[in-house]
């Protein structure tokens, strides 16, 4: 499970997360993510490498493996929070007050477009 960097599918992930967020298709945070994974309501799980809850990380990895759900890792929980809509956008369109988010599960892609295709090719 390699991390996705910005050049390689990172922007596709960003798009897919944004679309899913608009369609209320995300489970954000460790508790929500675990619930969604447990109920198999998950297309994809994204985990931040800098999550400091080791036992949660193990649980999420185990659930993904058990239910055969793709798991992506990104470097930073602040980025993941921003991408999944946990921030305010200022007048210049820059994210402010970003809330870190260690884990996001996509329950519903909202719509499948080019970004979705790019992302699934990398899975």
C-alpha cells in the first residue's frame, strides 16, 4: 500500500473526495470510517500516514483486508481533511481552518467521471 503523491493520482483522489463530499458520500474520521468499513459500505478507504492512533490504523487495515476494500495512504491528515471538505475556503479560494482527518471512507462516489477512472486505475 504505497502512498499517493501529488503527481501520481493525488489530484484524482482530491477530485473524487470533493465529489463524494458534495454528494454526502464520505465517512470522515476514525469512528465513522470503522463503522462504514464494518458494514461494508465502502468503495475506498484513505488513511493518513501521520495518524498517531496505532491501534486504529491496525483495525482499519484489518477491516479493509477482511472486506477486500482498497486502502490508499496519503502523507498528511491536514491534506486529507482539506480534500474531504473539513475546512473553510476564504475569499481567495484558499483553505483556512483546516481540520485534520486521519481517515476517510468513500461510501458513495456521487458521480463517476475522469478522476474516478484515473483513481481506480491506480488501485
